[in-house]
C-alpha cells in the first residue's frame, strides 16, 4: 500500500494543494466506467479524470468534440459509484461553456448534481475566464487545462507540442496566473516544453498536472487505456506503457474460443 493511500483517506481539492506544498507528486488517471474506476481507485490513484477522451477510446471518434454533456454525465455517474478515495474530475465537453458563462454554469451544475462528481475541468485561459469565474462563484471547483487543448484541435490543426515560441509561452504563463487568481484549484498542462512546465509550477501555489509536459509538474496524468496498452495506434513520446493488455486480452479470447469449439468449456466442474 502506498504512503499516499495510508495518509489520505479521501482526496479533496485541498489535499492536492497540501500535497504540492509537501513536495508529494500527484497521480491522475482516466476512467469512464464503474469497473475500471473501482480498480483505479483501489490502487491508490489520487485523481480520476472522467475525460472527454471517452469520445476517442470508448466511442471511437477521431476527436473529443462529438461527446455530449449527457454522455459525460453517464460516464461520470458510473465512475463515482466505483470510488471511495479518489477525487473525481469531469471534463466539460466542447460547446457547453465556451460561448456563454450562464450556459457554462448550467452545464457544470448538471454534472455535479447528476453524477456526484467533485469538480469539473475546462480548457482555456483568458478566453473563458468569465465562465470559470461564474462556476467557481457557484461553489464548484474548477481544474484548468492549458497548452495543447484537444477541444481546439481544428484551430491548431495538429497535435504537435505547443508553446515552443516565446509569444505562446508567455500567454500560457499569464493564463496560468490568471486561472490561479480566479480560483482554479489545479491546472493540467499538456504537451509543452518541460522547462516551461517547471517554470509555471514553481510560480504557482496550486498544483500543475502534466501530460507530455516533463517531470517539473506537480503530478502526471495519462489515459488509462493508453498506459495499459489496450491500443497500439497512439504512440506519443510521453506515453509509458505499463502493460500490453491488448495482446493479453487477445490471447485470452482466443483460448476461450478454442475451449468452446473443442467442447472443453464448460468442464464437469463448471456445470450444475
């Protein structure tokens, strides 16, 4: 059992800030269903992200844009029923907060009331500050997201590393300070140079969670399906695969098929 699991019976937004102040790294993984959430939570992960990446890994879409608020609430509800310790953060999906702060608040309230989640996550900085402010003022914790923001993929046109040039890096630093000032409890920074992440993490009191952003962040997040090797199509430099679950599952399925066709399954002991 990890030291973190013994020390923290239940992770809250305050816990994460305390962890940063103590120099303790924060672990974060995705989950979209009850069974996976139960396993991830029992392993001792600090934060479970119900990501709009469900659009990709669960529904097979090319981008995160198609997933709806109702679908995110469904996934989040399933996850919340499977956890006892982790902080559950839910992505506000594309189109539910960008244009209208009132709509943003309604979307966040629906997620909190209908799923039982603990916080929401939103992509962007200065452009969505009024939506973030309105949600936080209503008592809903917000995790920010800067750097590569997948909901803006058609604006970027590529999933390449962001903020390599001074102008974009300066904007990211200003946005991070703004998000902290508004009241975000944490920020995900995705796919930016490691030196920039380190600089931002040192300049803020709230924790920075990195993905493809180097070891200078206060914690790390990966998509669980990616780190388990359940697909082989996604191979960024930052991804470390801890299992080749796709191969192991395929082997198990083939053994099952063979046993069924040969009549070996079920055996006498497996019958009533």
